[in-house]
C-alpha cells in the first residue's frame, strides 16, 4: 500500500469526523415533555420538574389524581388542591403531595436524631413536657419528641422515608384514571 493511499484514507476519516462534529445533529436537543407522566417515565427521579418539563406547572390531571389519592370527598373544590399541591418523579412514576394541614411537601424528611437548638430550649423551659409540638420540632421530623428532666428525647419514629428522602405518608403515587 502506498503512502499516498494511507494519507488519503487518514484525510477522509478526519473529514468525516470533523463534519460529524460540526453537524447540527452532533449535539442532540434534549427532549421536552408536556405530560408529567411521560416526563417522569423518561427522567425516572426528579424532586422538581426541570427545564425538560414544559407543560403546565400543575396540570389538571395531577390535581384530580392528588384529590383522589388523598381520599378527599368528591365535592372538595379542585382549586383548593390546585393551590396547595406539588408533584415529583420517583422510580419513573409521578408522586403528588397536598399541603393540607401544615404538611411540608417541598421539604425532605428530617431524620436527624440530634435535637435542634429550638428543641433544647423548649425542654429547658418545660423540662418534663410529654410532647414537643411540631412548631418546635419542625413538621419535617420523623420522630415524636418529649422532654425528660430538661433533656430532649425521642419517644418513637412516627413516619417512614421514601427512597428520595420524603415522608412516605405525605406523598401518593398518582395514576391517571
């Protein structure tokens, strides 16, 4: 084989690589989604929709699915759920949460077994309180706390945490019906 043929072959490969790199199809545009169920199937896990989701912030299908999953009555107003609901993706499925009575949908669970400064201060002021209220512990905690002789202590774990770090009892797997 002559050196000219080798050089020509190298030149042809170089031109092919360079033209592929400069081609508009070399950098594919990420897919976008307007359907949260298709979006979650594609992204698998996402705590908040990112730029690939271009649909309504809270689609009617999500509102209705959260209302159904939460066990709310049929006559509960949809707009009540539309103002206080959130959705995310876990394991390729859509999960929804309704804030209801101080439910921290946007916060991950607090699994810290160490008492916060607020909890310590509460126990200093009420040394034998049987219960430390959620406005002191935070609604995100997975534990029931009490004070014993001025020291905070965990009574028991009251909530479980899902694979993404959220309280299981607050989030529902949503389905279209």
